C-alpha cells in the first residue's frame, strides 16, 4: 500500500489524541494530577504547589490539544483512505498538529514554572 506509512502515522496521532483526552478526563474527575507521559520525567506530581490551580490552568489546554490531535489524525486518515487530498493539504493538516503541539508544550513549560517553581 502506497500510503501505509501515512496511515500508520495518522493512527498513532489518533491514539495519542485519545490518550490526551483520557488523561484530561481522569485529571478533572479525580482532581489529581497523574504522573504520565504528558509531564516531563523529572516532575514529581506530589511536589506541585497548587494541584487544583494546575488543573484549572492546563485542563482546557489539554482538552483542546487532545481534540485538535484527534481531528488532525482523523482528517489525515480520511485523506489517506480516500485519496482526496494532495500533499499540500496533508502537510497543512500535519502543520496544524505541530502548531497545537508547540502551543501545548509552551503552556506546559509555563505551568511547570508556575506550579513547581522549575
């Protein structure tokens, strides 16, 4: 299959988006920050100065990141299977995904400074 690499990448992006949304739901439901792959390894969640403040600050950002990730992966997958998009459209979809990823990483770095003092 000619697009098998792109299909695999889009499926990974979709799975990651679902994981991000799941982690958001767990965080909001329990009111606790979970040690997961969305936080840097050197961050100890128990040392957060204000867990509820962190959840309030990052929660909606995490949800938006997860939804954008799911949407970009889904659009890419549809493009892969239907052949409806050219390379420029596919790159635009990936560009949107990368932009949301950068936005989320910058927000997370600010949150770590604010809520962990690092």
